[in-house]
C-alpha cells in the first residue's frame, strides 16, 4: 500500500466519495460537490501542506495478478487499485499540528486499509513534516473508525458534546515521540 498525490484521473473516485451522503455527518460536508468543483480542486492543489493548508493523498494498493485470461496462461503483473483517500487538514504550522481524516471505499472497509493508511500518514507527518501532534474528531457512532485510532495508539482526550446534529464526537490525539 502507498499514499500518493491526487491526479486528474482520480476525479471519478473523488466525485463518488465526496458525494456519499451517508458520510457527510462525519466529514462536516453540507452539500454535494460537482465534477467541476473537484476538477478545480485537483488543478489548484499543489500537494504542499505549507501552501495549501491541507494535504489530500490517495490510498493505493498494489495487486499482483497471476492469470491472463486472454492468453489462458499464468502471468505476473502488478497493478494498482484506488481504495480511499486520507487527509491532513486544519494544518497549524506554528504549533506543528494537523487533523487527520480518511475515506475508505465501502468494499475495502474491514480489511485493515484504514489502519495501514493512518500508519503511512503518521510516518510522513511525524518524520518528514516534523509535526508534534495529529488528531481526529470522530462521531461516537463511528465505532469502526474509533477502533482504528485506538489500535494506533491515539488517546481519546475529550468528548465534544453536541459536536454535530447527530450527537457527540471524540477527540483522538497522538503526539510524536519527541513531545
């Protein structure tokens, strides 16, 4: 698995995911996004968290296919599959902290993708960007996501009462080893 910068070819995935209304309460999204909106976002993002104030990365999984149906013979071919996206946002350069958010494609949930993606983003955030802290605000109803952060060593530091119309949220934090 790897994380990479978004590309124009990711537009269909982003369009589907950003318009998944079942996830809007967890992402503070209020309305659908058009293909044009997302195209503009992809075109204008630099991939530099210091310039953009955020960083969105695509979660890509490598797959080894071992059969070529056209030739009816075994082959070894490496392909990639987009399984989600993960963000650093609310970036605070002075205090060296950022929020983390992710979306895993429904068919990929429960396979450990989220945990692996969080680990890769943590490594980048703490080792390369030298952030002191990353945090996530998760609805109390999103137990699967909270379980990932718990497994990854995040601390549930507070319950945010009435954070959304749907109810409370938990603030999960993790500090770099240097803090």
